[in-house]
C-alpha cells in the first residue's frame, strides 16, 4: 500500500515539461581568443573559443540549462533571441532589463523551456557591443515523430551572417559615444565567420557548402550582424522559403532573401545542377543616404566530384538601395496558417498604440566632433535611459525609483513624421515602460521619422511573437490603412523592419507576464536610445504569473 502511495506522490510531482521534453545542458565559457581575419589579428570575445559560437540544439518542449561562466574583463549577458520565455523572464538576458550582468569570474545558469516553438533562432550577448562576436545559432527541432510541413531535406546547414571589424568593437563604439557621431562601419561581412577571399588578402579562404547533385538542403540562415541588413543569394539556384523567425510560412521561391539583424530564414536549396562551384553572396541593403560597409561576403556551394580548380559561377548582388528586391521578398511572406499551425491573429484590440521610431539631436557640451551636439534615437520622442537595477527585479520586488510606467502610447507631439522635420530635434530622456494587463491584445503601429534621415529600423520584441498585419509608405492613416490589414495569414515574427520613410503595424497578445524589452536591432540605434519595455502584469493564479527569480541571479 505504502509503495503505491509513493508512486502516486511521484506521479503528482511530475510536471508536463518533464513528461514531454528532455533536459538539455550546455556549458558556455566566455573567453578571449586571438583570431585572424582580413590578414590582421585581434583578441575577440567568444563562447568556448568559437566564432560564430556553438549551435544550441533542442526539441520543442525541451528544458534548456545553459551555464554561462564569464572569463573576460567585460560584464556579460546572453539573450536567447526569439525564445518566448513563458513566465521565465529571468532567463531572457538583456542587461539591466531582466537581469544584472554576469560579472567577470561569475556564472549564471539560464533555465528555460521551449514551449510551442520549433525552427531557427539565435543567441547573442545583450550588453555593450559584445554580440559582434558573441553569437550562435539555436536549432529547435519539432517534437520527435512530428514531420516538417514540407519535404524533409537531405541535410540541414546553419549559415550565420555577421560583420567583422579590424579594430576592437568596444573601442569603435566608445569613440563614437565620446564624439557624439556615428561609429566607423565594419571592414567586412562574414558567412559562418569568414569574409571569403578578398583581393588584398588572398590567404583567407571562405566557407564551403558541399552538396550532392539531386539532393535538397535546408539552410538555416541567421543575420547576427550588428548594424546591417543583408541580401543573400546563391548563383544558379533558387531558394524555397519555408520559415522565418521560427514560424512556418507558405513556401515560395525566390533568388534573393533580405534579412535584418536578429532575423532568421529557413530556405530549401535543390542541388539541381550536375556539377560545379557556385558563389554564395551576402551584401548590404540600405535604402537611405547612410554609410554602410559595402563589402560582399562570399562562400561556395561545391558539388561533389567537382575539381577544386574549376572556376566558380558568379552572381550579381542587388544594388545596395534595391528597395524593390527587399519588398518583393517581404511582401511574399505569409503565415502557413494550416490546421496544425494556425495564425492566431488577435481580431479585437485592447491597446491601440502608435510609436514613432527615429533619430534626434541633443546637446552634448563635451562632444567636440559633433560641435556640442550628439546624435540620439528614440521611440515616441523618449530616449531610453538604462537603469542600474534590472527592471524585472524592480518590478518583482516593488523597488521604487527605478522606472516609471508612463511611456506614451502615442507621439507626444504630432508632426509630419516622414515629411520636413520639426524645428526642435531634441528628445526627452527617461526609463519608461508601457503597462499591459495580462492577456490583453495590442495593435502597435511603428512609424519611421525623417529626422536626420528616414531609415529602415528592424524592431525586435522580447517575450512574444507578433503578426505583421500591415505596412506602407509615408504617414500611417488609421481611417484608410486599417481597411487593408491582413488579419487572415499575416507573417508571424519576432523582429520586423519598419520601412524607410514608412510604417508597419503589428498585433500580439500580452500572454507572458514580466518586463519585455523592445528595441531597434541595429546596435548603434539601441546604444543611442531607440528602446523601451512593456510591463505585463500577472494574470490569475500561478500559471499566469512570473516565476520567482533563481537563487543564482546575478547582482548589480
């Protein structure tokens, strides 16, 4: 009798996560590593000495434990970009938002369960500019026995796009902050850590993707660059797009994808040539008069049996300002919206918000290079000031004086956002959040401004996926534009480009209690203050409430 009782007690203690998924444990040692690119060497911050860092593999419903030990001189945090973190905001990773950073010599275990997600995401540092080299892929496989909603590829390959500076990236941004001006652009783009052969530095090879004729390959493409949106294409081959940001889309064919920092795209490539070598190219997309690194990163698709001396079939990259090529890709994205994977778009809206995103100019007496001014960035004219206590801790423990919950739901000053700028380009500063009731629905229009220059801003929301229900050029007009919203099968993402001189409308349900960062994923704009946070209150009972913090949560 007693043994049965013990068994019943054991069964009662098993949580659904324990039954469904397994526990996967990873060790991330953050350490410096001397690395040579573009014929010059420098020490870079890495995880386990790798650049890009190791790929984290898990299945849907698995619990992931990552012990991060900081062996460098910088404070460190890691963000699991796109992982929903349901009730586990303590594991989200943005410094001073959900946690204090891991100090040199200290460790922290990130503990989270992957619920209702499968696909490609990324992890990266979320403090300073460390994510330039501190990043890697997250591959979430479907539950065991669950097929992909497209033909199974012969092989899957992770493709991480990045940027490389010859200088120390921390020195680059520190110099820019001191001057009040924009930082130096990178010296090269990279594909899986390599720029590819460059004329004045022929010794450096590039990444090679070996293929067999007649087989299909799935590329899990990730943009881990700091500041640049990229075009990606392969000579002589079409790409079939099946997923973005770990959500399935209606498959479509294209020869060029556009991918912003923080975004991911899964593409099927059929090796439909008999033999040969084909150029893989990643080149910048920038449709504003703003300086970018104009270097194209290259790799090679290499058919088995093709001699190394065979010349490579080349491809022409799109012009840097090819808005039409970018739009062609973006406008083709639709949620799969099948019985198994429905698009659960909120059809009613509790919070109707409009946030301007753009630049400004504030006084800075010490900024000699900027003639006593500095460039800043803002949302609804609020330049976000990073706190010294993490917002989530302040919220959970009711610590006053850390933030205010008066972030404006609409622009404080109405002007012709994409037309001629107002006479006063100054912004307000503050650590402000916007408060949401648990399970309330949000429609948020992100409106670019023409202050200094209109620009495409990839905006990332932590803790949620959202549906991109509409976009357009010029100023958003609710009377006209809302009639054209797609509420049936809009693409579901975690990072969305606000078009240069235009707007994008997103919808999401606030079903995740905690404090969730939203910011531009161009790192310079985040540094300049283009960021804010949503505070989502607890719902009813423990399943709708933020879990308490882990005992090893770092202290400030």
